[in-house]
C-alpha cells in the first residue's frame, strides 16, 4: 500500500510540473552555502581560476571527449525510457556543444559573432568501473524514482572517469526539470556530482516533452561551471521591486555572470522568446542555453572558454574526466 501511495503522489507531482523547464541549481547551491559558509570562499577561488582568462583561441581547440553513463532509476513505469530516447539526448548534446545545431541559423545578428564552439564531445561509456562492457545505459529498479533528490543518485560511477546522469520520474524541487552542482559545490560530495533529470526532459522522443530537449545542455553548462546569464541571484526577472525570495529585492542588472560576452540581463521565465528584449540597457542574449527562454540555441565564446577552463581545473576532478 505504501508503494502504491508513493506512486500516486509521484504521478500527481509529475502532472503539475510537466511543461516547466526550470533548473534547481540555484536552490540546492543556496542550501549548501547556508549550511557551509566556507563554500563561498571555494566559489571565489574557482572564479579567479576559471573565469579570469576568457580570451578565445583563434584556432580550433583540442577535442575533449567525456564518457557518460545514464542511470535510469525506474519502477517499470514510463520513466524507464528507451535506449533510443537516450541516444536522442546524446545527439542533441553533441550538436549543441559542437555548434552544429540547426537553431544557430536563427541567432539574431547582434550575437552571430559571439557564438562559441565547445569542441566537447559526449560518448556513452563502453566499460564499467570494473572493466566489464557496458552500453553506458544502466537500469535500476527503485522507488527512488518518485523522490528525485541526491539520495536517488544510486550507484554513482567515479566522477573522475564518468559524467553521471540519473533519470527519474520526479525531481524533488517543485517546478524543476533537473539540477546539477557547479564544481565548487560538488567538490566535497563526489557521490552527488552529476546531473539528475526528470525523464520528460531527456531528448525529444519517447516520453520527452518535445520542447524540452535542451535541459541536459543547460545542466551540463552548470556542471562545467557556468551560472545563469542573469547572475548569482539565479532567479530570473529580478528587477529590485520584489522583496520576497528568491529575488530579495535584488536587481539582476547590477549583477554579472562573470562572462565577458553575455550582456547583463534580468532573465526570462520558461516560454518567453522575445528576441528584441532589452532589460539592462542592451539587447538580451535570450537565445543563450543558460537562460530559461524557449528558443535557446547557443553558448558564447566566453562561456565556452570558461567550460574548457573548468575541464582543466582540479576542482571536482574535472581535469581527469576527459
């Protein structure tokens, strides 16, 4: 009876959150920072190491290949997604991180010269940590699929060798499709390092919401050190008029994400795609993967440099991953 009740509650939660593509990164990092004041110093040191040099190379960068394992946490429901849906998600990731996605043809002229090519490739793992063969898709039957928090990250593989992605039926943060830790927040917690996502936001086929296929692209951006484009409030739309959380009276126009070629902006909620939107005295890069717009198609050159710098940093062992 208990398992049946959990399943019913999870189904209701899934119905209420379906269609939302918010990211839970800012919520979990806020909790960690409140619990550990020293974490702020780790973020400052990471900022100095990884964000200080954003000069893009004039030539193609060395390709960095990252092994990926999908842990499908399921209870024999629709959350037990097909291999084909995982392959579709991998296709999208590799198009987005190689700047070969079709949506780039729609980038507004003001940002055409800012498009960055990640030269990062994701490949499903071929060997398990013990050396046995794998398809890179592991399936674990568990009621944790109806929880979707750090405790649901079952059987993590060593983060120095694999990018772990867990797929569940529910994410415990209300309205969130997925979440990931940035390297300083994950550094001391290797078993929670990686990405956890509602199955409806993995790829564009099968159980996926066809408009939410960029969720993993966004979360890997966090995993590789990127904040949201509107800065460290990590709450879109803050204009200084809302004294309630999560804005707390902050104005995103006075903040910065630390990336030289992403203009300051308020940020948008899911579904917005006004390509003429100007919120901080300049045109917003609303088509950026690290915003919440529904037309996200690009990283900037500065963002690419920061992600590649993260892959050269020992923080959270990112320099051992590729």
